[in-house]
């Protein structure tokens, strides 16, 4: 299994509070991603990173920010959590080859509930 | 814009039946990758296969097979002689090359998933 660890694995938080989810990898992969998974929507890309301090928005980035200060860590922050952000969050990593990326390896997921 | 469609939301089959999961994609890229992932009830995402856009050869791995047809932008997944352990949500995904400033990188876009139930 690829070395990806998400923390925490479960969290319950109150509306309006900030929340930070951490993704840590030991594979030295260049690309890191945050997805959210919701029933009927599959996985939707929130933000991704293509290098240290290099990040960009995905399709559902509103209300989220990310930071990547070192290769192994990619943080996802909900600046002011809302009930609509209740979801399962997955981190993924991939590595460029000569042509394209390798397949994305996923963390175990973080179940976030905003009450 | 890239898009992945999995029109089958839920499929239910009886054990030992064959089942095909459909995946249709849209992309303007000439170079791209297609993937299938499995998500069993335990929740983790398991990589099954990657196929690049230049390789239309069908692939077989045990009871699993994949049919890639560029002419119809489809990458279908067939499970032969299904088993209860195949019950899961299956995701098709597309990875395309994006050019931003002077850096190229990939974004992986997922379809909505197909929930497969194999009944004993």
C-alpha cells in the first residue's frame, strides 16, 4: 500500500469553527489532491498541489483553502465549517512519469460531520 | 472541459452472472489516462487499472476485463462470473494534462460511480 495517512479519521465539529485536515505521504510523490465524496456526486476535486507551495482550485473549492509547505504534507482547511461540508474527504497522491502521472493512490478517508 | 459519465447508478446481479459497467468520457486532450477504482463497503479506494489513450488493446485480469474504444469514448469494465466480494462502488476516472503558465500537471476527474450488488 502507498504510504498515505490522513488525520483525523473522524471529526465532529460545530458550524462556524475552522477545521484542518492533514494528509501525510511517505512516497515523495509530487502531486497531491483533496477530494470530497458525497452520495450521488462521486468524488469531486477540491484542491490539488503540483509541488511545494504550488496549488490550484478544483471544481468545488469554495469555502476551502489548502497549503503545502513541504512535499509530504498537504493540509485542507475549512475556514468556517458549514453543514454542507459534511462529507468524506479523501487525499490522493500521484507521480509524473515521462509522459503522464501514475495512478492516484488514496488515503483511508476522513469522515467530517458539521453540526 | 473533461467529464466522466457512468450512467448506471446501481446494478444488481445474481452471483455467477457477468456484468458490465459502462464509462463514457469527454476530453479535448490527445494524451490522457483512464482508470477504474473499486470502493468496497469498508470505504477505501482500490486502484484496479490504468489505460493510456494510445493503447486500445483490451485487458484481462482474472475475472476482470476492460474494453477501451476511442471511437465511442468509452472504457467499459466487465466482471465475469461475479462473486459477492465484487459488491462495491466502482469509479471510472480520467486524467488529462493541464497547462498552466509553464508548468504541466494532471487533474484526475471521477465519474459519479456505479454501485454493484452481487446477490448470493
